C-alpha cells in the first residue's frame, strides 16, 4: 500500500504508533468529530474523528505496521451503529475503537473468533435511554483491498460507511430478545461524550 500521501510529520506519528495499544491511546486523544467526514490523513491533520474515522485511521496505522486489520460494523436498534477496527495477533482477535462510551473502546487480542470479540461489547452497547441495543455484526470489511485513496479522500469515508452497512451481517441475539436497562451507575461512569441537545432517559439525568 502507498503511504506517500501522508506528510513527513504524519508518517513520524504513524511510525511511533507501532502497537495496537499505542494506536488506541492516540485514538482516545482525538476530539470526537460531529462534523463532515474525515479521511485518516484529515484525522491526523485536525486531530479529531468519530467511530468510523477512528477505526479507519487505526486500520491504516496497523496496515503500515503489517498487522492484519479490518473493520467490523456493530449494528444497533434505536441507536447508532458502532464501527471498530479489528486486529489479529498470534491468531487471536482484539479491537481498537473511538466511542462516546467508555466500554466500547479497546479490546486486547484475547478472542478466538470475531463473534467472541463482538459479544464482549454487548453489555456496553446501549443508548441514552439505557437500552441494550446491539443486535448484529458484519462480516469483515477489509480496507486493504480498496487501494490507498481512502487514506486521503474524505469523500471515501461516505462510500465506506455505505458499503459496510450493506454487507452481510450476522445475528448477535434473536429479534425477540429483551434485556434489562443498564444501571444509572454504569451509565454515569461510561458515557464520555453527550452531544449537545441529546435526549437522555429520565432515570439517567
């Protein structure tokens, strides 16, 4: 893959982020983006990104360091989907992610299958009314098969978002599944970003 679109300064940053944990720490430091879509190069330039943009940047960095990495879409009901960057280390899966919720971030490479990895997010995928919302997850979406233009083309993030939504998804739980809402304590500890104007369940105010 061609990384020449990145500036010398950006490449220095990428070179230093040589482990999944270092990548996650960098992704954690980003301002949460609520504006226009940003490519990995733009994320580095403006130091902000949302879950898709953070995951795409993580994939770009890990691919630079020769890791196996791809995107997974965690599909939710009555909530936003969550996109994570999955990496493979010693035949086990882990993940890097940017989120408004603490529990939807990093996973060590300790999971034998992508389903095992996805299920570790189930108790942490909830909306601002405390409902557990994760219902499906996608098959792997491999950005390395798209060439290198997505490194720098902001508009490609819209294309990636559309494609990952349309690929095959697998059930996490049956459609009829119901679960208790999360506790007020869990909600108060795990919500990192509350966008302006967001409605919150009365039990969590």
